[in-house]
């Protein structure tokens, strides 16, 4: 085997290992949220991380800010269960210590003792620090987050995001997506 082939094989193995480690990071986040494990949750983010939502319901900067935000968010919730579906992870070919990803997810939660269901996706930036992958940026977008009793009709309108105070606001997607808007316009 030529050295260049061996080097390419090494890079491919590193990318596969990075993807597996990032998948474990994503799962660790879901578990930490469900277990209200704040120290573990904080350890998953870089010191300079950013957490954001288009609705601005959850916004924080820096690991400490993110920890403080989750203390408030989880403080009004009882038991919950987050699970992830598909992960699309792309390791940066120019800088193998950076990657981006999209994670599709659902959650069962209980804000203010009100059983609720959510469908969401995370647009992520990941960075390897001291040999470990972390979230550098997470943007959480909700398709819906509604009381469980309203789930059957939740997708019938665009006010599919119920805030902790009970206010109904527009969901983060898909109506805001250019492809969705183009499709709606084309169908008439």
C-alpha cells in the first residue's frame, strides 16, 4: 500500500471515529436533559458555546450561560424523555477538529406539570477540544411543542409552539423555510 493510500485510509477512519463520537455526544445531551444532570450537560459544550432558538425562547452564550439557562428550563419540568432520530454529521475536511450536523429529534416533557410533546431539529457546530467533541453551537428549531392533549390537532395551524407561560406562538419551521414557501406558492 502506498503512503498516500495509507494516509487517506487513516483520515477516513478518523472521520468515522469522529462521527461515532459526535453521535455519542448527541445521545449524552438527550440523557443529561432527561436526568437533569446539569454538570454533565454543561460539560458537553465548549467554554464559548452558543445556544439559540429562532423563537428566542432559549438563548444563551458561553458554557456558564447555557448551564444557567438549562437550570431555569429544567427547573419547571418533571420527568421527560428525549430521543434522536437521524444524525447528519459532516467533519470538516480542512480542519478535522470541527464538524457540522443536523439532528432530528422528539421529546416528551412536562413543563409546569403539563405533559407535552415536541418535534424539533438541531443545527449544530461541533469542535474537538482536548481530544473530546463538544457542542460549539446548537440552534434548536421546533416543528411543534404542544400539550399532549392537543397533539391530535397540533399540526392544523402555525401556532404550534406553546411557551411555558401558555402563550401560543408560530412554530420555527417549516413555514419559514424558503423551499416550503416556494412549494406553497407553486401549488397555488
